[in-house]
């Protein structure tokens, strides 16, 4: 006996995937797309303010995150020491790459500041 079901979207019969016996929607691409849209709509209705907060423009949000991370690091100093000790090689490689990138960016910034303005773009005096 097969456990055939009716798809609520297209109203056609389908057999659920053997690895997903509780499948409710058929495997048709259009039905799967509609299922995703319905799930997104349901999630947005349950989380109405999720996309309304402008954390990129709000300085207080960034400061709050920095403070939270700082306090966590202060409370868990032993964790960080143990983690770095256990992952010494990986941490060393990470810091080497991080500092190499930092120095490269700083050098590029310094050379950009010291370069004279191109001759074709002289400032006009009014």
C-alpha cells in the first residue's frame, strides 16, 4: 500500500519521498517555489520588525555589539587562552594573514595620502 497524498497547491496525487515521509507538497518545481513563498510569508508575519532596524546607520547598535563582545571576552579570558593554545597553528596562520593584510592596507593608505594630485586635476581658485 502506498501512502499517496494530494498536494494542497496543485491538487495532484503524489508519493512522498522515502527519505521524507512527512512530505506535504509534491516535488513539482512550481509547487516547491510556492511552498517557499508561503514559508517566507509566514516567517515575515511572525517576525515583523526583523528587517526594519537600520543597524548599518545606527551608531548605537554597533557600539552595543562592541560592548557585548568586549564584556564576553573579559568574562571568558580562560576560554580564549585555552582555545588559542589548542589551535595554536591555525591561530598563528590566521594572525599572520590578518597582520599581513592590515599592513598592506595601511601602506596603501599612506602612499595614497603622500601621492601628489594628478596634473590634469588641478584645483581651480575662484
